[in-house]
C-alpha cells in the first residue's frame, strides 16, 4: 500500500480535487460538478476452497488455480449458497514495496474468479470478480493458515459483475459493485457493496 492511501481512513471517500487545482490540463468544463459515489451494503459472502494447484510461470507471472467447493452469502436483498465448481485463476507477481521507506519484498495476486450463486428461492446467478490481493510477501504466503493474519495486514479488493435472466434479480445485471475481501485458511470472505 502506498503512503498516500494509508492516510485515508476506512469507510471514508476522498472528495475530488477542485478542477482549478489540476493545472496541468486545459479543461473544457472546469466547473462541471459530479456526484460523489456512496456504497450500499449488498451481501456478506464466505467461499470454501479446495487446495491450490500451481501451474507456475508460463511467461505471464506465476499462475495458480483453486476450485470453489461451495459457500454462502446473505444481504438485505438476496441470500443463498455458492454452488461447487467455480474457481480463481490468479496470477502472482513479486515486486518491491510501493513505499521507498519499506525494504521488504511485496507481492500482488491478480484475481480472476467465477462463482455460481444459487439464491434461497432457486435462482442461479453468475458472479465474476477481478481484483488484487497485495501486501508483504511474507504475509500473503501465510494466508493459508487459518487466523494467522488479520485482514488489515494486506489489501484485497474486488470488482464484481453479475449475470442473471431472472426478473426478480435482473437489477443485479446493471449494478456496479466492489468488495473488501480477505483470505483465511481455505476460505475467502468478503463484504460486497453497490456503488451508488
């Protein structure tokens, strides 16, 4: 995490900088004011995973895959279970810390997941997430041990997209959603939010 992001407290939104302070660009609409987004809680999710299978470095980083065994999710507008058979096809790269004052080796996993959700009333929903899990390599490599590291010792954030043909849940198809996530042993846990 960079030094600048550590100054922003959890749950806050940094307001946009005034256009007048962004002086390296000639703006066509310098006084155009946009709404600041807010987050509305969508659901809490726990996904149970099988063991990781390591493909190795095929020229695009170190690839690993993990298949999802199942799980559960619930929020104010939907709840249900995760069907077996989804997975994560992550690509892992080591790199220096983004902070010049931190000499430790860092790591970023580029996440690419597929979930098959089934709601309590029998509707199937396809969920795709992309995002990153980034932090000190020594911490990320210990996430396979349950409760070894707290979720605030690294950053795992996701972008979610949904697909369903159900009239009842069709609103999900146009949702922009993000999640704060963590890995704990053989489980991925996250809170998903709709961006309003």
